[in-house]
C-alpha cells in the first residue's frame, strides 16, 4: 500500500486544508485503496448519443469517484512522480479522457481541431526526437 503520510499525501492534505479555509468542501481520496483498472479505450463514455455517454462504461470502484469528480466544482489531483511522470494509478484516471477520432465524440475540455492539428504538425518531430534519443542511449551504452 502506498504511504498516505509521505510527501505527496502531506502536500495534498495541506492544499485541501487551504481550500477548506476558504469555505470549500473537500475530500481526500486515496486511489491506492481502490480496486479499478485502466481505461480500455472503448470510448463508450464519449460516444455521441451512446448509452454510456458521459459515464465510464467500466463499472468498478472508480465509478463513484468519477461521479464525484463530475459533480465537483474543482479537483486537486496529486501524485508522486515515478520515472518522470505521475503514478500509474493517477494516469488511469486521467487517461479516460483520450481518444483518436474527435468527430465521433464530445470533447469539451479542449479544442479538438487544435489537438488534431498539433498531432499532425508536431508528432512527427516528436517521433524523430524519440528515435534520436534511442540512438543516443544505445550509443552511450556501447552497444
């Protein structure tokens, strides 16, 4: 079990105390206590006029948490950083908001056209940089 009383947990609790000092209702939810799995990329939650539109079709212990997020005025998401990114448990929550064909889904949190344009224009450069990084790592490893 991930320690709640280490840096990330302590910092999050302080942030919640700060929000509460201004009259906000807060709740500390420890994701490691929940049994849930990652997004299956079914996109049922985003399908226009779909049966599960707006709700994750996967039912597990994350379901009531996602409902709380939808009903909240704000969220402070906190994660320890492992290998330069958030924990897998945190990424599972945030990954539920990704899909590839924006014409089929409702995307109100970002500009779908701008995101598609950026992928078309910037992603090839990112791929080249990833290739070059791999080559450098292999070269430095004396392979």
